[in-house]
C-alpha cells in the first residue's frame, strides 16, 4: 500500500508536466491568431530549438532597433530563454504539438526559418500567401548533408557564399524548378565568433586547449574513436573540451555519459553540452572535427587551423554527385588544416603541436578563403534585415 501511495504524487507531477506546456500552447495559439494585431505579425520567425536563436540574432536586432519593426517569434522549445525576453518588439509564442495546424493557417507577409525540408514532411506551407525565407545555420554545402530537395519550397534563401548560389541554381536547372530569390547575405554566427575572437585575451601561460566538435551519426569521432582520442591528448598535457553535436546528445545519451563518467575527474577535461555560446571556440588553439560545419565557423571565425579525422563521410542525400560539385566541407579541408586517418590516431598530439606552431601561415590563408567563400562579411545582419523589411513592405515582390 505504501508503495502505491508513494507513486501517486509522481504520476500527478508527470501529468501536470505534460499538461502545462499544452495549456501554454493553446493559450499562445489563441493569442497569435486572435489577440495579436496584423501589424505585429507581418514578420514571423520560427525556431525548432532554442539553440537556433543565434542564427537569427543579428537580423532580429537590426529589424527591431534600426527598422523599428515589431515581429513574432515562434519556438518549439518550452524552455527557450526567448520566452522570458522582455523586449516589447518581439512577441514570443510556444508551439509544438499545434505547430502543424499553425503552419497551415498562419497569415503573414514574411516567414523566416532555419529549418530545412519545408513542405516535405508534416510542416507545410500556409494556405495563405506567405513568403518563406530560409536562413542557413551552417556554412557547408547544400547537397550532401541535407536531404534531397531540402530547400525547394522556400521563396528566398539568404545564401552564405557563392557555393550556395552555384549549388542551388544547378539543382534548379537539373530539376526544372523555378528560380528562387538568392540573396548574397553572409553568415551572422560566423561574425559573432570573429568579433568575440578579436576581443578575446587568452592566458598564454596556460596549457594549450583542443576542442573536439564532430558532426552526429554512427561514424562520428566521438562514437568511433573519441574515448581514445581524448585520452591521448590529456596524456600529452593538453586541455580538452568535448562539444557533442546537439543531435548526438539527444540520440546517443550513453555516449555522453561515457565521457562524463570516464573523464569527469580530470581537471583538464570539459564536456560542453550546449552550443548557445561560442566560448569554447575562443579558448581553443586547435579544433578537431570531421565534416561538421563548426570546422568552417572555427577556421573563418578565429583564423586558426583544424585537424580533420577522416572518418566515413556523412551522406544524407545519396544523389549529391548529380550536381558535379564537390561539397565545400570536403574540398576546403586541406586548405584550412590537415587530414588524419583514425588509424593514425596516436600521431594526433604531435600534429596538433605542428598546427599551433604554424598558426601565422594558416591565418593568412584562411583570411583569403573567408573573403572568397563568405558574402557581406561583418555586414550580414544589415543585408538580411534590409531584404526582409523590403519584403514586408512589398518592395521585393
């Protein structure tokens, strides 16, 4: 009897935890459609996770501060910090289970997203005349790690660099698709890292820092050789930060627990489970990655080299070779760092040391590559905000 009584409060707590977000959703759904004025929802942003706000941040700040534009921000994370934001020009709403219905009937001039595959699965374009704008959350190419047709149902795409324009136009031509509006917009997240790096002052007397930040999937660094890699670096006297991909944290908690358990007592080891800040990139002397977009963010944001472990390539779109264009995340690796086979893992500490010693050479090379591959560097927020406000005012129709 005692056992049953002890369990009852837990059941009630679980029920309440499930009910409160749903009630919040219903209230926010009603508030958006019936309590928010038409002028306040001309521009709507949607984020599927709280970690995606940094990709919108620059554009949003320009819209509300320079263009004095009120906007709506929809998030599918009930604990998204933006829900507590007190900025009057940002109307925030939480929608998760009701999101498909919301998407179907939303009425606004401009809908801004960083989520791919619009209209491919359960989230469809609105039945109303809405202009959909895609904002990239990575510098990597469009045709290998994204699903086939991932960008087909957007009206405008804020492209990071010329590689995006080339790939999208080739895909449209091969598939007889109407041309989307492609904007030479750049990449705010990169600029944020770069600006912070210019101000960052490291303690030169401390040990050298290595950041391990791979992509997610079965063959990624953490799952294939991460435990041994961390051990080798720690044994050689390096400080090590492991920053798993958010999808790895969500899908492979056992891997995360393994690192937390084995290395948690080592003062030179840090397990970072949030990508909301850029601190680890600023602290690191070298990044170790595979094909993740963070490799380009790190190199172009800090002017420092990357060590690539040559694990099997992550291919989401099996048709990517149809374009006849090598993805940027493959073609650029030898120019911004070195590639090491996992079979030669024992050489990694020595290679890291050489990369640190050759920082000045890599800096000059990386600066030139950034100028070539990134549009509107340090001005992306102005470009993106101007384009979106013009759409909202009917200037780009």
